[in-house]
C-alpha cells in the first residue's frame, strides 16, 4: 500500500520541537493579558469574497497564492484563510462587537498560501496577531508597536541587535491618490525598465511596485516620489503622534518612506520589525492602521490597527540569536520493581500530579517492566529531576524512595531518601524544590 505523506509545504510539528511552540504561545497569551487583549478564534475557511474585497483583487495573495475552491454541497466560493485580519473584521461586524466601544483582540493559528516552500516560509504557516478596533488615536498605534518590543524582551531578543523597527505613513485616500498620480507619471517615464508584474500593476495598483523585491528595480523605486511628501496636516499630525510616543519610551526606529505593506486596506501608520539574521526575507512582524476595512467589509465605519508575526520565522530567529526555550522534562520518573507495584504506585502518582508535579510513569513492555537498571537509564534519559522508586522493600514498609537525578547547587545527585506513601500530598512540594532536604 502506498505510504501517505503530508502535503508539500505543510509540516508536522513533532516533540520535542512542539514544546518550543507551546512555550512561545504561553508567553504571548500572558503578554496579551497584561495589555488587555482578549483571544478571538475564527474559522480556517472563509468566503473567497472576504479576501478579494479585503486584501485587494490585484494583490499577490489574491491573484496567486490563495487556496480557493467551490463547495461541492452548495456551490459557495470558499478559501483557506491566507491571513486573519479580514476574518477578525468579519467576525467583529457579524457579531456587533463594537456596539459598546472599542475592542482589543488577538489570535494565534494556521494560515495558508500557495507559494514555493522555503526555510521559514511554508504553505501552511502560523501567525500570531493583535488587533485594536474602534480606537482612532496614534496612542494605540504606539501601544501595539510597544507590545512587540515587550514580546521581544520577554523572549530574550534585543531590539536594535536582533530586530529593528521601521515605520512609515501611507496617509489617507486623497493623499494616496495624489501620490499615485505622481508614481504613475514617474514609472511611465521609465516604462522600459519595469518588469512584467510592475507593468501590469502600473495603472491598477502602482503602490505595490514600491514593495517589489526585484533588485533591478530598486534604483528606480528609490527615485520615485515619496508619499510622505504628499501628507496633509492631519495625517502628518497622526504620524508625529506615533513618533512622539515611541520617542518618549526610547524606542529607536527608522522612517522608511518605501514601506507600504502588502495589503490594500492599510492607511496612516505602517510598520515592520525586521532582522538581518534570516537572510533576504527579513520581516518578522508587520502591521499598521486599516481604518477603511470595517466599512469596506460592510460594517459601520470604525478605525482599526493591528499587526501579525510569523511564528516559524520568529522561532528561526530565536535559534539564530541563540535563545533556547527552557528544556521540557518530567519532574519525576516512576520506577516500578514489579507488576504488583503498579497498583500501589498509581494512587501516589495521581496525588503528585494533582499537586502540580509532572510524573512520567515507566510503561510495561511485552516482557513486563524490565530491570531496575534499564528503568533508571530511561529515567535519566527523560531529563527528570527525580526518580520515584516503588521497590518491593519500600512498599512493604509503606514507603517510596526519592532519588535526585540531577546535581544542584554543588550537591551531588544520587543520595536517596524515603517518604511515606500515605503522606504524598504533604511531600509533593519537595519534588518541586530545587534545594530538597537531605
């Protein structure tokens, strides 16, 4: 029978690597709570029209990368979500979440884009995102950027060394129209230098040309008119407000006038956290303000701002920066002298687990539990700090032997002692103590 394998570019996340994901997700959840952001979970499948209307019909994502299909049951046009901001906005509109004021929300989960798989970029990839909806001021733009900085610090990354911040303003629609006209005139004057993608976008979405990664186009892009020079007073005041907030907390950043992001829904502030540790694809986290999107998707006009980061790329960056999550290992390993020991050990192990002690119990093979020597090898390989030895002699006295497996604070491993089985709830805390009594 043919061996089945995962779809190309959609990867299994196996232990022990999955522990790194859990470690990251736990820290993100705790950070979001400190900033007052609540978790929102949206479906993996959405109407295709949501992304066409939300992201823009001539974006690379909609044109080339979405996994879209027709529902065989009812003929609906559906797509696997390629990003989640549009889905969050759809949920906010559908459930009238802004009826009592603004909302701070975050999400974690898989996204799907049909692109060439490469290191850190896969067809099923994962994003963590934060969205603040209903808040118009530059203070919330700055809050979201500062939340990123707090996350980097929480994970052991250093801004300025491992990551740096770039910011820009896209202004408002009328300002972009004036800038658009100037861009079209500039690129039309150099039409022969444009690649096929840029020529196709010249009259539909010339702003996307500024986001081109084609090295041959970079001198032409650098010479193009700057949107910052077309900002009106209100847009400039908003951008100045964001910058003043970042300056107030000493966060260094670079104004990048060519930063436009990849979706059509952005306005005013846009930003990216970039790194040089991961090669040419240096963006780890990006976002900005998208005030038009709620109305564009059928809701009452309301401001919004947010960001998303790629989990795979962030985990790669942590490895490149030498940041290692804490090792995951059981706190204790239960060693069983005989099958008869199992019924005496199980109640004790369950009490310890209920008290917060992670216990890995030795499992019987087809020939039984094996020798104590082989069990101790497994206990040591598990990384456990303790061995709980349910030996025949100890059990006859109503006891269990506790053996430290790891040296701590200059104290050698191996000096074991006994505790009463019936008192396991009382001595459970000793197993969590890095300085146990002798």
